């Protein structure tokens, strides 16, 4: 079953859920702000996405700009920041069959499902 890492305040995330519902795609919602991912879960997610930890960061978020931007951070430091401040995680994320995508473009989600 498809899983969606979802932020209810994000328009792109809401659009993805609406698309899945309209197309009768079964899915499970993971509200990662209410139930933050652990460091291990983030590492697994990053592997499924096949990206670097920095590519999962919303670098325009105030927390990132104020606390992390311009600093020399290891991948582990970035993952710890994502675990501590889940608002920094790019969204929405679709997960299925051991793979994941950042589904900001609807076409990407369509191709994934």
C-alpha cells in the first residue's frame, strides 16, 4: 500500500491526497509533524529516495536559515536536524514497494503509482 508523508498545512500535500482519493488509490497517511520520524526511519527514507540528506531539507524554512544554513554539517548532522525539526522535511513524500519520491509535481506522483 502507498504511504504518504503529509503535512495538512501544505497545499501540494493536500493536492496529492485529493488526487489519490479521486483515483481510488489506497493509501495510508503519515502525519510526520505529529509523529516525527526517528533518525533510523529518516535514514531508511533517504535510502528509498536515493538522495543525499541535504536534498530532503526545506532550506527556505526559518529554522534552517537561522540555525543551520552556512554551517559545515555532516549527513548525520542533517539527519539529526530533520529528526529534531520535522518541519524541515520536504513534502509530500510517497512511499511504495521499497521506493519513495518527493511528490511535489503531480506528474511525478502519477508515474510513481
